[in-house]
């Protein structure tokens, strides 16, 4: 393939795109990443782990997730970073009706799918929880849901490092510490990008995969994308404590939050509260990520401890470490945006992860390749969302609570 490709952003979308284009024979691919490393400290994929599951209110996304999960299991590039420990999903006794409806829709999206035959167990009592996850010794009174064996998690940072190595071996040029400040045009055709170093990178096709910060380079994307964040915290376990919790399922109380089995290398247990998330609304009304993501809201600490008290009470008073807010690019309907930018030739935007894209790492790039080669986006849900502003904060069906602005909340930096 003779087209030169410039990918701006070396995160989940960018590396998957580079990987699949290179595998398809594209010979001139450059990835620009402003961070010093991959994954970048500000990348949503710079994380200990991410949930890999196929539960969706949309059957279409469920099928896409199943295809991605097959790659996580069978592709030697991804399989070393996948742990199929199962997914324990439910609601606490105090959960609002909204999260109960969401759970019912999630279950409905998979329970009749042949891929899940014999893989789902109903959870209606504390004894049911003990049968599938005996290491969870919290009260969990009134906790109702189900256990899905056909799910688990990926070691996110490790997977991104692996695909970074793979794309370089395929001949992709990955350039770090290069932040794009502007795109260059010849009339309506995008011809490349300029970086803070003053370097110009020409290309036949420019693909923006900048996640939550995409509006900094492409202002016309406007309010389609909202930079939104959630709290992530960790508890350090001893080797003995980590061994006792090894193999626990990814556990998600929809109204409270979720946690994973301890990392086998570090003994870190990751916990993240659920909710509608936090924004950072600028003077133009558009939310943009903070450059310092290491300060978390005070209420986030209490939310983490509440999760632990409910499920693993012996850890509830432990110090919280490696805390941060994780930014994503949110759309109003939580559908991705994978499309040519209207009115511009040779310019593609791939964004709108909306907190549910990392599981698609093995397959996202195939969707971008199809777009480039067909010349148009045929999936209505992934088209440029002109006029569909992301203003209904907190109204997404599968999220609870109300969005809050970080400028209105006291935050603290923990160790």
C-alpha cells in the first residue's frame, strides 16, 4: 500500500490502527505520541487492568466484544495479557432502579447467545456468592446479579506495551515526545501535522486518535466529545494476601463500583467507583483533561472504601496508593466516532471510547482500515455526530449519579 499514514496518538485506538494497517501491507505508517512512554501517563489505557466482557445493552456491541474476546484468548500477541477469571455483576441492596434495569439489559444481551451456554449462574443469595467467589468475605447482603464465566480482564499497560513492540517490528515508526499543535491543509485536504518541536509530518491520510484531548487539535469536534474522568485507586497487598485473592472474578456492583484480582507481579488491587464521572469544563464550556491526573476528589476516597467494606472489609482501612483520575472521550450516546471529518479530505477521527473501548484493542484497527479503504462510514452509530452535543451529563442509561465539575470539588493528592 503506497498511502502514507500519520496516526496522532499512541493509545488504544492509535496502536490498534497502526497494527492492522501494517498487517494489511501499508508500508509508510508513523505514530506520534506526546508522552515519554507507551502507554503515556495520561492515556486511558495506562492502567493495571481493564474489564473484558461482552455484556451490552446493544446486541451489536455484544457481538463486536465477542469477536475481540476471541482474539484475547487465541492471538499470541494478546493472550498472555488476558485472564479469564469471570465476571461477577450485580447490585447492592440499596441500588437504584436505574442500575437494576441496566443489569437486566446486560444479562439479556448475552443469556440467549450460544457463546454463553452454560457460562452464566444466577446470584440470588449470599450463599450463591460464596459458591462462585468464596474469597469475597464482605456482607454483600441483598446483593443480586449473576456470574459470567465467559469474561475476565486484560493487563492493560502490558498489552499496550506488547502491541507497541509488535507495530515497530512491522515497520511502523513510533515517535515519542511529539505533541501535535496543529494540522496542515492544502485547501480542504489535510496534508499532515506540525508538532511542538517545529517538525512537520506530511501524510496522505491523517488519523486522530487522541482520546479525551482530541478537541485540542480538532476544535470542530466541539461538544460531540466530553473529557470525562473516574477515580482509580489501589491497595497494596502482601504476597500472602494476594495469594488468597488470586483468581477472584472481576466484581462489579453496578451502583458502587468494581475491583479486580490482585496483580500477580505487584500485589496491587485496583478499585474504581462507578458514577457519572467528573469533567473539567473550560471557559468555552468544553471539558478538557487536566494535565495532572494524580489528584482525586475527597468523595472518591470514601467511595473506594465503601466498595471494600461491602466486599473485602479487611482492606477497607488500608492506605490508598497510586490514585488518579482516568480520562476518557465521552459521547452523548456512548457510541464511538470513527469517520472522516466532514469538509476535510484525508482526515479521519477515531475517538469516543466512552469508557468501553479497551476490550476492543485487538479489533479496533480493522474498523479503521475498512473506513479508509471504503471511503465512507456505513455504520450510522459511528458517524460524525454533528449537532449531537454531549450535554446530558449523567443521563447515560448504564451510569448512575450526576456529573460533577472538578473545579467545584476539593481534591487531594495521595501517595
